[in-house]
C-alpha cells in the first residue's frame, strides 16, 4: 500500500507540473497532504508534520539561498561575470578559448542561475567565435555544459543546498566532494563540445546580431570579481576540515574561528559584503532594486525547498525500508537508485531543482537501509541525486530553449549537441561518485 502511495504521488507531481503547468510549490504541498491522508494520518498529524518538515528544512538554508542570490545579482548587474570570463580566457588563452568558456560558465554558475549565465555570456561566445574561426556551437555547448555542472553539484546553488538539508548532509563536505565531481563533469562537456560541435549546423539568425562584445564592468578587477565567490567557498570548506575528527586543531581558538565563519549563513553573508563592494561606483538609484530582485528570485526557490522538506517529512512516516528487501551494505545500489529516480523525474518534468528536492525527499528514509550513514556517504548521496538531476536536459527544460535560441540552434541540433552532452555528463558524474564511494 505504501509503495503504491509513493508511486501515485510522484506521478501526480510529474503530471501536475508537466501537463497542468502547476507551480512546484503547489504540487509538492498537495502531494504531501494527499500522502498524509492516504497513509492514514489524522489532519492534525498531517499539518504538524508538514509544518515541522518545512521549518526544519529552511532553518539552515533559507538565508543561505537568499544571500547566494544577492551575490549572483551583484555579479550579473555590475558586469563582474564578464570580468570573470575574460580573466579565465586570458589565463587559458585564445587557442583554448572553448575550454576557457567552459570553465567560466562553471565558476559563474555557482551563484548565478544557468539561464542567466548563458544569456550573459552568449555575446562573448559570438565575439570569440568570430575572432578564432571556431564554430559558435562549440562555444555554446562548452558554456552550457560548464554552467550545468556547477548548477547541480556545488553549493550555494539551491539544488545541492536543498538536498543537503533534506538528507542532513554536511554542507562543507558536499561542497568539497561536489567540486571534485563537478570539475571532471564540466570538462566532459568541453570534450563533448569539441567532438560534436564541428559537425552541428548553426541556423542563420533571423536578424543581424552584434558580434562585438560590449565592455562592461571595466573598473572591476578580477580579484574583486572572484572574492564574493571564493571567500564563502573557502570558509565553508574550512569549517568541514576543522570539524573532521582527526584534524589536529582540537577545540582551540582557531577551531572556533573557522567553525563560526564557516557556518554557511555567516560565510555567504561575508560574500554579500564583498559583492556590495562591486557596486560601490554604481549610482544608488540604479542599484536600489537589486537586492529586492534577488530576494524575489530567492523566494520561489526557498518556498519550493520548504515544500520539498514538508513532502519529505510526510514520506518519513512510511517505513519504506521494511517494504524494500535490500541489504544494509548496498550503498552502491542506494546511490544508483537515487541517480535513477532523479534522472526519471528530471527527464519527465524538466526542472533540475524540483527533481533534486523530490528525489531527496523520497530517498531520505532509505539512507539507513542502504548503509549510507556516515557524513561522507550522505554527501555522496546528495551528489548522486544531483547527477541524476542533470540527466537529461531536453525540450521540457527552459534551459534547453535558452541554449538553443541564443545559439541559433534548431531543435534537432540542440538534442544532438546539448541533450546528449547532459546525458554524458550525468553518466560520468555518477561513475565518479561510485568510484569515490569505493575509495572513501
């Protein structure tokens, strides 16, 4: 009965999102309420469980998502994303410019949403393609796959943040292992772009487009542009390092210093102040709406995450472990199941974030059954969900259309280039995760 309930509510989420275009906040909340009734919970139990799940999930990451979004908006509005891309391009060189674009997309996608990042850098793609003679679609796929890799693996991107909260994983360890997994996954996209890009056909643009890049943010140095990103990442990573049981610092002042500053809320808040410095020369009237715009973006993600946590809390009342005959040592099986569920949800309804949140809610009660109990195991479970949630991006994904429309690709070309690239990235990602599980 419980398995049937789970299947029905997951199917409802997919149909409501895809066919009826229902916002995930409503579909996840309705799924939580319906699950509660079908599982025999009283109305009072349903509401208290939903409230507790919503609050517990957001208690640690609500502000983190908000602060991360503010950093992203300031990087975007001040032209710092262009500065980041140009500095990486200068470092790697024009001859390897598709690699530079891939890595620029990877870095920028940590605080900036994929869609926005691609739109911002698409003009840079055109300019470099014209200068180097390398087909535009090589740059388009390199950028799209680079952006995508960080989007599903590296906090403070909302998806990994939400999964870490729902699965109660250590955020710093998710960050460190996420970097280890996502960099090869990003480079996989670059190699795929070099292999497939030259064989794809670019559509002739319907209107003449400017190929010259607009110079923006010239007063901002690369160091200033990188600080809002790197400082929080380093602080969050250091918190996990000093809290590692065998780390020699003990309970010294250095431990308490990094333990406090590495709290994701404090680390991202520090990043926000570095982001504010990027806009110090921008007129106050021009930037007065930036924070409000960021919070507007963050609000939707925060509510979806909370709704996912509420759904997960209801599912925790099901003793799924006793219904599935799995050995407690089947960690690899558990990671693969997380990957498959997320990939099915992603392919069916298009949103990586919804796929991550829903899958995390489903597998949270199963972690003990799979034997995924250590902090490393839980972090790898988060990444397995992320790998599934990038497999695959196709016509029901808004990102697919951003990539195709801003690169003059028709649907067939986009499916061959972008969609197959995300499939390859997902497979490489889960392969690396399974290897890490065996090693660690």
